[in-house]
């Protein structure tokens, strides 16, 4: 069909105005809509494929866990299928080039130029870019002179840019349903959000340029200048494209990381401005439906966020945060939740403390949770089952490192108090994340750098408990924690004490502490054979080799620390994936 109509296009440009040109327009109008739908379907299809992959991996892990319950060697799972290990080593876990993935490119301490995507991300990204470029130019009669293709290109790029807004906004959401469904973190979706946004900005600019070319060709340059103040279509289009370009510029990595809060507010305002202008720009056009869906998706996400906050914090008791300053620029925040949730390992939440950060929210991993039975003051005695529910108090605790913004102010507020702690009204929004499950690994190694330990503590507790209860495949857990000074041990001391006293803990858990900047050797002493302390940095290769020598079942390696540490652990894992069944899992505290 395309060739038939393309032939008509040839006639149209020869014959000037007439019914042939009209049918050209009709054809191209239909074509650009189908290309827009193709892009949306292709993206959804890729996600669906990934979903199937995730389901397979989940099923695989489930079988491995069941098999491992009563089996102390799990030898079958210690080696991986060679195809699978190749795939993990070269695609799934691989950085784009040799080692670097999460270590930031920095021009200086303050200027962060971003990170490199992984090989798999780069593959998906290339597909996304190629698809967009191809569909922007496919079937456009470039050979017939600017006059005949500029307006077709203009309509095409504009249509694709608008359609792309739907996934763009969905990918940016904290409550993006794809996160739990596909089991990929906000971080990963945010990566695609940024790149799709760059594509949209370029399409919008191409749209504007081809409008200028088409208009100059048809009516001359003077008419273009006039169009800006005479035509609402052109005016609103100009505002929208300037808005998109500004969004692109202000979202650059150095600005985003240095002034996150300012960036976020500006980002929302600019997006709103561009969307409103675009709404008027698309008056009477079928493409407006894409923008409508985009706005609905955005609105729904915002509403869900609001609803979670209201549900968690505004019924019954108020949520309060007890902030306690700790040595080494950190603080422990204990939240008395108005409405508790069952915390799974690896989850994080967003914390609002209005008296310090107004309406802004910051993500923190949940390090600990505690359920206490207390007598209610009002009633004195617990009479019914319902009273008992009321009397159950759940607290969750966070470990927060002082940075330069909100966390700095909070730290100063707490340390000004005589006892170094302060109680503040807070809102807790969550839970989020918790996408990884380590129950199916016979052996688990957890690498943490500094405050990254907060992500691992719940896993350690969960696995030790699961081992004692006989519900996990795990037989060995090694926690490797690297800190600068011995006083940082204080950060998790109460939680670690509880864990070390848990039933059968000695059979499963080994803790290796590395003090990278010891002030003298007397500070370094190992409390027991299962809790050891060393000066210097951990040798990741040695730790992994030791683990592989004694490996039970599949080996799960998880890292939460600086980008450089994550890259080192990733490399060490990939180097060993041919001889052992290793899954590499990484969690980072930035995006
Ligand atoms: C999933 C996740 C879990 C985290 N868990 C912990 C934890 O358990 N303990 C801990 O100490 N830190 C954790 N962080 C990091 C923590 O969120 C930031 O350190 C904190 O928000 C910095 O606030 P600030 O205003 O002092 O930041 P600034 O000093 O202004 O900035 C420091 C860095 O934090 C980033 N940042 C600032 N504000 C935000 C925000 N609202 N959302 C996301 N990033 C922001 C900036 O990009 C910048 O790179 C976690 C981050 C993520 C994404
Ligand atoms: C471009 O889009 C406009 C607005 O929908 C339409 O009137 C025009 O016919 C289209 N031109 C082509 C060549 O498709």
C-alpha cells in the first residue's frame, strides 16, 4: 500500500494542489499515527519479554530454595549452565566496556558527570534510539525537494515526540507499576526516562526546525516572524519546545546532583509549563490524546503518592521520628509509625520532616524494624482483641549519613540537643523496593561500604532467622563491611548485638570488618572467630575465592557502597562466573 500511495505523492507534487495531495496528507497522517503506536507497542513488548524472563528467574529461584531446604551441600546448584553463565558474564552483569559502570565520572569533587550504562542497558537503549530515528524518517520523500517533505517530517517528529511522553512520564514515577512487576529498580527505569527524554527533546527540536523550513519555503522568512505573535499554534509550540529544551539542560548530571532539590522543583514546573503549552498547541489534533494519557498517568502517580502518605500517617496516631546523632556524621532515626507495615529486607521509604525539609522527601533504606507490645495508656488494661491491635507498636529505624542538605540540617538539629536526640513530627511514605530475595542461595556474600550497611542488615537478620527456622536454602552468610574509622561501628551496634545473639547464628554468619583508616593498631581487634576485624580495604578477590572454595549451592553476591566498590565486586564476580554459579546484585544510593 505504501508504494501505491508514494506513487501518488509523486503525482501530487507535480500536479500542485488537488485531491492527490489531500490523499497524501491522509496517508501520512495515518502513517505517523501507526508509527507512534508501533513505538509504544514495541516498548510494551520489550517490557513484557523482560517480565517473562523475570518470572522464569523467580520460578528458578523458588525451585532452588525448595530443593535447598533439607540439603546441606546443594552441589547441583553450585555450577551454572554454561549458556546461562555466559549470558550473565557478558550481557546481564556486564558493564558497557571493561569495568566501569557505577563509579561516577567526576571533573572534580563537586562535579558529577554521570555513570556508564551496563551492556544490557546500552543494548535496549540502542534499540530505542534506532527505532525512533528510523521511524522519524521512514517513507519520507526526501528526494523530492524540501518543499514536499518538510511538512511531512514536521508532522512525523511532532507526533512521535508527543506519543513518547506517555512512557516518559510513567518511567519517572516513584510508583511506576513496572518496578514491582518486572523487578527492576526505580534507578533503572529512571535511566530510560532520561534517555527517552533526550529523544523527545531532539524530536521536538526537529519538529520546530522542519516547521521553519516548511514555512520559509512556502511563505518566506517574514511570515515566520509574524506567525509567532499571530498564531496561537505557533506561539504555544514555541513555548513547549523551549520548555522541553530547558528541561533537558537543567537535568544535566552535574546540576542534578549538586542541587537535587532545586532541580526537582524546576523540573516539575518546567514540565507543567511545557505540557500546558502543548495542550493548546494540540487543539483539535488527534495527537492530543497522547498528552491526555500522559497527564492522567502523571496525575494518578501523584494521587497514589498522596494516598499512601495519607493512609500511613493521617489516621489515628501521628508518625514521629526520633533523630539521634551518632559519632562519625551519621544519625539513627527511629520512626514510630502511625500505621505499621511488614518490612521486607531491601526496602526503602521516603521520609518527610516538615519542620526541617518542608514538603521535600528523601529516600532511606529501612535498617531495622521492631514490633513491641505495650499497654495503652488510655485504657490501662487490654480487654479485647481490638485493643491488642492498638497496643502493638511498630517502629522502624533508619541509618542516615550526613550530607549537605536536608540530612545536614537534621544532624545539626539533633546534635544541638543536650542528649543528642530530638523528636520531630514526620511522614513516612512506603514501603518501596525490596525486589531481591536471597532465600534461594546456599551461600550469600554481602559487601557494604560505609552507610551502605543499612541495606544489608535486614537481609542478615532475615537469613539467620530463616536458617534457624529451616525455611531458607542459605547455609553461609558472609558480611563484609568496610568503614573508615572504628567509631562507625557504633552506627549499627544495637542491631548487630541482637543479630549476634540469635539462635544458631554461629553456624551461618561470619562478619568481616575492614577499617580503612585506623588511627592505631590497638583499635583493631577481633572479638571472636566469626566476627573479625582487619585494617585496610577488603580484598574482594580473596573473599570470593574463599567463599567459592566452601560454596554451598548457588552464590548470591550483593553490594551496596560507592560506585567504585560496586564496580570492583562486579568485576570479581564476572571473573568467577565461569567456575561457579554466582548472581551479582547491586544496590546504589544515588540516581
Ligand atoms: C533507594 C535509596 C536508599 C537510600 N538509603 C539511604 C540510607 O539508608 N542511608 C543514607 O544515609 N542514605 C541513603 N540514601 C541516600 C539519601 O537519600 C541521600 O543521601 C539524601 O537524600 C541526601 O539528602 P541531602 O539533602 O542532605 O542531600 P545533598 O547533600 O543535597 O545531596 C547529596 C546527594 O543526594 C542526592 N539527593 C539529594 N536529595 C535527594 C532526594 N530527595 N532523593 C534522591 N536523592 C537525593 C543528590 O543527588 C546528591 O547526589 C538512599 C538513596 C536511595 C536512592
Ligand atoms: C500535517 O498535520 C496537519 C495538522 O494535522 C495537517 O493539516 C496536514 O495535512 C499534515 N500534513 C501532512 C503532509 O501530513
